[in-house]
C-alpha cells in the first residue's frame, strides 16, 4: 500500500527571497565573495549619505535649530516646496495648477481603463484638456479667475509645461520634416534638409538666447512677445529636428515591399503614409523617441539662461534666501528626485508601449 | 491759411512722434506694472521667499520706484550678467537693479544711464586666521581661488602687478566651487566682492577661522540703471533712491513716516515728504509718492539692515555705505 506522503513546501532556502538570494548572490562561492565585496562598497558609499539625509537630519522649520545639526535641513524643503512646485506663481492661486494637474491625471486615469479606450468622448476630452489647463493656470478672460500671466509661471510646473508642449508640438512638425526629407519634392526636400542640419548644428542654448535677447532687438518695442512662449517655440524648433531624424530612421527601416504594396493598391501619397507606412515606422522608433523626450525634459533646465525660473532656478533662488541660506545640497537632492521621477516615468511609458505593441521591439 | 496748415501738420508730427516714443513713465502707468531686471539669485540682493515673492536689496529699490509711481505690481525679470544690458536696451525691462558696476565704458557706449550709487562695494580678500596675514601687502606668492569670467580675475591681476607681487590663480566657474576649494585648503586666498565674501564665509566649515582683510582691491559702485535718453524716468529713479537716503539722514522711517508727515516742523522734511511745495508733482508724480515709498521699503538704513546688515548671511558692515554725517559716502542732495 502506497504511503500517503503529505504535500510539503519546498525548503525555505530554495524559494522566495532566501532562494533568490542563494541562487543569485551566493552560489558558487566566488559569487558570494563578490556579493560581499559589493555590499561592503555600497554600504561604505551610502553610509555618509544616509547619515546626512536621515540620521543627522532635521525637519524643523527653525533654521537656527537646523544649523546645530550636521545633517540635512529638510525643514527648508518643508517650508519651500510650494515654491519648488510653482515658482513665483502667486501663493493664494496655487490651487489652480494643482487642479489642472488633477484634471490631467483624471483624464489619463480614464484612458487606462481598457473598456473606455477609443471612446469618442474620451478623445474629445483629451483635445479640450490643454485648453482647460491653460485657462485654469492663466485665468483672466471668460474664466473669471484673476489673470496670472506666463511671467509668473515657474518651478516644476514650468518645467512640465515647457517639456509637454515641446513634446506634443515637436511631434507633428518632425513627422512632416522626416517625410519631406525622404520625399523627392524639389523644394520641400532641400528645405527640410537645410532646416534639420541648421538647427542640429546649433546648441539649444544659442537658440534660446537668440529667441529671448536678440529677437526683441529686431521687433518693434511695443510688440511684447511672451517669454515663455518664445522659449517653448525655441525648444520645439530644436527638438523637432532631432525627432525628425529618428522618424526618418523608422521610415528607412521599413522594407521597400511595404511602399510598393501600398503603391500597387493604388493608394495616394497621404493615404499610403497614414495607413501603411507611418503606423509601422513610428512603432519602430518608440525607444529613440522616448529617449529624445527624456532629453527634452532635462534640457528645459537651460531656460534659466533666459530668465525663466524653472525647477533648477528655484533651487538657486530659494537657497539665496537669508533664512535658509546655502542649503544647496537639500535643494539639489529634492529636484534630482523630481527629475528622476519624471524621467523614470517616461521610460516606464516607453516599456509599456513596447510590450503592448508587438512589432515595436523588433 | 497755409501757415496754419503747416503749424497744424508740424504739431501733428510732433504729437505722433511723442506717441511713438512715449516716456517710460507713461508706459509703466499704462501697463500697470514696473518691469524690473534683477538677479536670479544673489544672497542679500535677490532671492525667493516661501510665498514665491522676490526679496533683497536690489529688489527693494524696484519696489520703491513702483511705489513712487503708484503702480501696484513689479514684474521681475531674472537676468544673467551677459543678458542684463541688452534686456534694458531692447525695452524688455524699464529698470535694471542688479548689482551693476558703474563704469565709464558702460556709461559711454551702451546707451545706458546710471542713476545713483546704492552700494559702494569693492573686491575683498579672505584668508585663514592661522596664516597670520593681516594685510593684502603680505600676500606675495599666495595661491588665490577665484571665479572666472568676471572683473574679479582682472582686478586681482592688476592689484598684484601694481604691488610687484606674484600669485597663482586657481579659477572656477561657480562661486560654490570657489568656496569648496578654499575651504578644502587648495588656496590661501578667497576673493570676490566684499558684499559676497561674508556670505561665503558663513558657509565655511568653521566660519570664525577666516578673516576678511581690510583692503579693497577694486571699486565696485553698484546702482540702478535706466535707458539713455529718457531723462524724466532717470530723475524719478534717482530721487526715489535719494529719498530713502535722505530719510535715513533726517530720521524718517517706515514706521514714523505718517507721523512725521503730519507733525514734523522741519521745512526740509516737509518738502521731502511732499507736504509743502510741489517737488514730486514737478517730477511727474504725486505728493503722496514719498510717504508711499518710505512706508513700503523704509529708509536706506532699513533697506540695508534688512538685506545686508548684521544678522543676515551677508553681514556687511556699513563702511562706506554709512551716511555722510557719520563718515560714509551716502549723501543725498537737498530737497529744495
């Protein structure tokens, strides 16, 4: 008679966390040595930071108390974080950018519900969101809110607005540029080539400086072009050239057969591009495009040079405040965290898209 | 008939041209705000507080001028040192209040007018107490940490050559790097404007181990700047600043301005505060301007103390910036 052996769990050392550690870090013996050495080095490097950021840190709002400790004075961030978020935006109106952010997140959340995807009203919602966000943050006019001109936009809000606008606006421009460059039209092609090569040959900082300092010298003095708008235009111009080259890569990555098949079906140029070529080409270039988007996000910090108070400039301006003078390390850590969250979020989106669209990774 | 027509035409052209280049004062009044160029950040001169408002010594003079014109708002344009002069020339700002040194070349070539000198600054030298050095003349052979790309570098070169001494420069791009290098002992001397030196010292590991030498090796007279050619505007800025200086001399403060306006028997104070005479109206402002200014920013001593004085990180002694009656250079012409 067969003995009824009761089910037993596998040994604790071969599954779960312990199992993973054993398999990956400790076997064979030289891996265990390497793991120990690495852990030692990491601990050695992280310990001072830990001491500074946690053990010796204070969170008091009183700078005099914070000064008596050797660690970070997180009270500085605690008091100043709204300034980091919105810069010189009037304090009593700060709920408006917050509301706009919540609205965008809500719409994005709705989009994530699979059942709702593709619904007409959701698309309409996406199209109206930018207008609503702009109206909410700027106010004035028919909104009945006090007007807060772009002059007062700053901090993380400005960084986000600049980069999102640049991403959204540069995309269609760059598709057209890429199509123009790969076409054989006698005027459009040289124009696109010239534009791309010219803009790529100039540093972003030069374009921003031109847009903000040199341009007003040529324009009549009563024409007051918005500084934020000029920066947005400059960044869009710059990145559309880079994106165009990425997209051109995608266009050239498709096999000739795709073009010929579309031609054979009697499709016109725009139908061919819209239905056959671009959907495939754009899928291929998702990773380099997101790469560029991350670049845009970080390069917006250059707008400090033209006097816009973005996230990085807020760090400088708040640490010059006599009350929290010289707390640069805390400020840098705080904004590094935000840049990391945003960039990691973007690359997370990229990975998600690649997983969802099968041909994207190929 | 013909001459009447010509007169009318000439008057029309004049009216048109004066419309086309309306004075800065009219522009500011029409806009309802003053466009003021200032530092993005400079301890004591311009910074952000927890409400996102600009504070600082330079900022206070922008606020004073706005109060004099009675516009409710100042729009600050943070400017880099390269950007500041073009921004003023192109009309992007109405007033530049950003630690700009009064120099002949700027006055002569740049289409600018310097108004007052609000701060007599100068480049100073800081050394370790333990070095035993008490005068800049003992610095032969020293290693000097400094920021590149400004007059700082040239002033040091001039000073050492003038005195027949040698030195080794160690240059950095940013002020925090200069400080860190000096604090780590990479050089014997840390140099920048005196108004910045004490602030830098307060960030050292042991601030009391360092001493600022008595000599200034350059003259850095700082003050607000306006565009060349709009004299009325220049006068408004000039007299607003002088008002704060004279107010200190006569003991008028933010707190007692109203009271002295009502009660002071001193004819000079009465004229200065607009109680008698039409000095401020003649300038294109109203009689309420001086009291508005003083109640908002206080007198020069209060502005200085709040932003640069003891208890602030800048911790600058009054020195040359003391009233002339106390041996300084702060001197306002009579309000008469």
